[in-house]
């Protein structure tokens, strides 16, 4: 949340609303103490969601990278609540989802150290685009 802008939060709200409309339940936006965006209660049980919007098509790169601390926190939440965390990415051409908790380095992701958009370099994980399942939602944003 250090680099998060109001437009990022608005994009998250748009996608969260679309997920509620399509799949039911209720998504609760977490506060600034949490490093994961939403807690979702639905008929399949609670789950945590990290939402990202990318201004590129899903096919531009073979991987998507996120800060390592997102994976660490997803695992902490899994240990504390026994509920999985999922990464939901809104690309320009699709929305995809993949599990973020319980991943294994070199099997499910690769570790790197880099920066983006002028930010300070940090440990990041690269997730293969192939690990994402397409989800159909009606987006207005």
C-alpha cells in the first residue's frame, strides 16, 4: 500500500463489485494494516483477494511479478485463518486468478530482485501467466 494511489483502490472496487455480482457473497476491503486487499465471504467459504490492474494485455509478458511480501502475507493469513489467498489480475484483455498462498519457490514461482516505475528495488516473485485461470466478469471501468 506504500505506492497505492486512489485510482488503484477505485480499480479494486470496480473489480470487487463485478466479482460480487457474478459469484455472490460480499467482499470487504481491508484497512491499511493489511497487505492484502479484500476478504471475500461467499457460499464456497471465506478467501482473501489481492487485486491488481495492469494497463497491458495478458500476453505481453510470460510472467507477472509482485512483491515477495504479498506472498509472505498470504501465507501468514493461511496459517492464521486456514483460508487461501488469491491473486486476481485485471489485464486489458482479460481477468485472471491464481492461488497465492501455499506456493513453492522454483515450482510455482521464481524469485528476483528488481524495481518498477522508479521504485526502490525489492525482492519480487514471478508467476507464470499460464497459472492464471480466466474468469468472466462484467467490468465497468
